[in-house]
């Protein structure tokens, strides 16, 4: 049976994600971010709620992406997720994109010229952010272009790099509906961006309105009462920043960034204000959000990745495949930890919202 992989956050799960699952063939394995996502924020619903939505709408297996990978820039996020899919025998990676280019050709290009391309990035001035350096690299070594509003395409290029030395084919699906950061729920379409849906959910919009855009909207327990955002964690973040004498002990925090964060915290009234105060051309808002997440979660540079893959849920078809890779997976976290960083991050996620239940100890995979 063909094995197709999907890398996702499902934050929250919407019709665009369901469309992607319907386009995938064979056994469908989803590697999903846990309770903290790539852009540097808590997932609006916990990993178990989102995994259940995925299984109800076509996924056969959902496994968890550790926090050390899920809250990373595109290249590192893609590499970590692709490594997990490779371990599980994935043959094809399917993903949405704003373009129709051949990502397999791009992957071959990188496989042949990786050393020269990475040297090109390393030689660029530090005044450029890492995304800017990567963009210049692709433009120099290929015909790839950017228009500033193609986050899925940028992630697709990261997948091309990650799959360059793997036996994994790339299959892109044209993204439907609203743009990635659109804040509006369109009246003429059933497709909405994750940004727009999060905004509406946090505003406690009725589930009747969400049903048009989210196939599992009625499965959201207590609606917005279980939804979380940075507002829940900002007091905890403030405490971390104020009480940590040297922020350079945190992953990706240098002295300049530490000083900017400490100084900005004195006048910041909320999380987004803090991000606005800290960010510069060199330190993008995305990077600042991730760094602030590392501070909240206490992630240091010397973290290690778990050796086993944590399974969040599966159906009967998925169960048959999991038996073949049983030595690589963990299905229940007990007294022996799976991944200390992720489990600590989950405890903080739970601490920020009283409606969030225990995330690890004793939890069994969802079975459909």
C-alpha cells in the first residue's frame, strides 16, 4: 500500500485540510505539531482535540511533532518532520502551495548543489534575516520567485531541501480559498484561513457559523471555552523574563536580543505589543515569537530529540501499519518520559488554561 505523509498543525482543522487529506492516496500518516506551533504560539485547541478532528476526516495515523521541532523556522521544522515520516516508511509527502512549480526538480537541484547553496547563505551579511538569506539563495540557484505572500510555498521549498536525500516524492496541491493570513470569513466560500478561524473562535462565534468552514466544528468541546491564545500565557511569560537573570541561556537568545526583550518588557502591555517592541529588520516577528516561546517553555540550546515517535491516534488501517514499526513508536506515556521538553511544554500549556486537561500521563491514543 502506498504511504502518504502530511505535515500539519491543524490550528484549527478546516475544510482546506480536509481537501488535502482527500487528495492523498493510500495510508495517510499525519505528523502534527503538538500544543505549540511554528509561528511561536500555543495551539488554539490541544493536540488531542486536533488529532481527533484529523482522524474523523481521513487521516489513518496521527503522530506528534516534538516541541523542539514544531517551534522552529521552516527549514528545521521541515527537516524534523520529514525525518519522522521517513522513519514511518512514507513514500510521498503531500502539501498545499500557492504555486504549481515542480518541487521534485527543486529537490534534485538542492541534492546536487547543497554544499554550494549553504555556503552562499553563510557568506551573506548578518544584516539579512535567515528567511531573506534563504530567499536570495533560491533566486540565485534556481528560477524560484517570491511575492511576499506565499508561506506555503516557502514551506514547500523547505520540504524540497529536507527530502533531497530521502526516498520521498513531493506532491503539491494548489491551495484553495483565502490566503494564509486572511482575517475574514468569506460569505461566498467554504474555505477560510487558520488566522480568520482563530480570530472568530476566540471571539466566541457560534459553532453554527464555524460549521461552514470546519468539518468537525460541532466536536469542539465547549467551543471557545477551551480555546487558548497568548493572552492566557502572557503573565507567565512576564514572570519568566523578569525572573531570569541571563536570557542568553535560552535557545537562540543572544546578548542583543536579551537586552531588547528585557527592556521592552518594562512597557509591554500584552504579547503582541512586546513582539512589536522587540522586532527589527534582523529579528523578524516570527523569530521573536518563537524566541519568546522558548523563554516561556525554558528551552535551552542543549536539548535532545526523542528516540521514539509518539502516536496520538489511529484507525484500523493505521493500526496494521503501526504493528510493523512498533519498535519506533510509543503509544502511552507513563512514569518513563517520552520527551522531557515536550512534556514540560504541555504542562505549561495546561497551566495557562483551566479547561485544558492532562496532556500526557496515562493518555491513550485516540482509536477510530
